[in-house]
C-alpha cells in the first residue's frame, strides 16, 4: 500500500461553455431493444425511462451522458 501524496491542483476540468451535452439510455431487460434517441436534455431521458418502466415493467437502464469538457488553468 502506498501513502497518499499531496499534489497541488493547478488545473480544473468542467463542461465547455459552448459544448453540447448529449444523453441516451437503453433498456437492459434481456432482449428488449428499447432506447432513447440522443437528447440535449438529460432529465428528458430519465422521463422516457420512467415511461418505459410504467409501460413494460422493465426497470434497469444504461444511461450515458456525454459532454465536451474544457481544462482550464487555476481556479475560475
């Protein structure tokens, strides 16, 4: 086991102010091919998953949220 090392953080990473966020989801119930189209509104994908559960009883989903990240130097 190694000891923790303190390293000063001089950069930050976060969403790019001009980037897009895209969310998708697909049902993990065996054999179900249901999936959402890509959406710029992640909460809307959650609503679609809820509606699919009500309709089918399927309750497990893989949800992916992808965004463009920007690394900046120093705190902002």
